[in-house]
């Protein structure tokens, strides 16, 4: 049952990433050249909506990417010891990326 849940969440996060990417592209590339200026970005980061959006986008991106790596590791690595090392590395990496990402967004 766990594999089915991971498969389903991978598809759901993929859909959410597509929607988030469309929002990102619209805001960053189609609202005009002023949308990528430093002052515009600082103004966006002062809005709680955009802070929430960016943290949510980072979280689903991290889950989607690292869940994919996790699945590939399980499928292709046959050594139990190496698999455990890779899985610990994946968990450590996602925690570090989430901590730094949230810190940057909230700074």
C-alpha cells in the first residue's frame, strides 16, 4: 500500500508543480521587465500570500524530486548497505534544502 501512496503523491505533486510553474513563469516573465527588479521581488516577499506560495512550492518540489530519487535508489541499488547510505543522504539533503529555502524566503 505504501508504494501506491508514493506513486499517487508523485503524480499529485507533479500536477501542483506544473500549476506553480505556470504562476512563476507568468509573474517572472510576462508581467514586464519591472517584475524581475530587486525592489519588485522584495515587495513580493513582503506579501504573506507570496511567502506561503514560495514555501509551498519549495516543499512540493522537494518532495517530488527526492521521492523520485528515493524510488530510483530502491529500484536500482541492490546492496542493502549502500541503499541505506543513499537513503540517509537523500533525507539529509531534503532537510538541508528545506531549511535553507525557508530561511531565504523568510529573510
